[in-house]
C-alpha cells in the first residue's frame, strides 16, 4: 500500500497547491489529506508538508490536536458560502443541483464549526 498512498499524497498535495490559486478548491483539507497519505508512505514528504510555511502549522494542529484555528474556520465558511451562493445565484442550476450544493455546503460547514478551535 506504500505506493498507492504516495501517489494519493502527491495528488492531494497538487490539488491543495492548485487551491491556493483557485477559489473553488480548498487548500487546507487537501494538505491534511496529503499529510495523512505521506505519513503512511513517505516520512520525508510528510515532513515536507509539515514544514511548509503557509499550511504546515494548520496541518500540525490537525494531526496533533484535531483543531481548526478560528481564523481558518471563518475564512473557510466565508469561502464556502461565497462559492456555493454564487454558483447557485449566477449559474441558476437545476433544483437538484441547488439542493445538492446546499447539502454539501451545510455538511462541510457543520463539520468545520463543530471542531475544536484551540488546543
């Protein structure tokens, strides 16, 4: 399972890096996922993710304490509602897609809000 986890780690890291430039993709969850996959397959790459200046501390907080910092929570919630809201408002998708987007947004928001904020 070492190589599939390593491939998934690089894929997750790539998506996370893309998310730094594209507002549709979230960076932090993909970085956490990459760190998980690398922890199972490559200690060197796991350390590289943990030592990245922008996301390393957030990933360490999650791995060690299962917390999401308040600033990250607020930014995530704002982005979720802006992206989901603008997709529904400007694209005017079918009723099914609107409900689907709403459920995804509420589910992810609930997860974020119910995580601890401090160690």
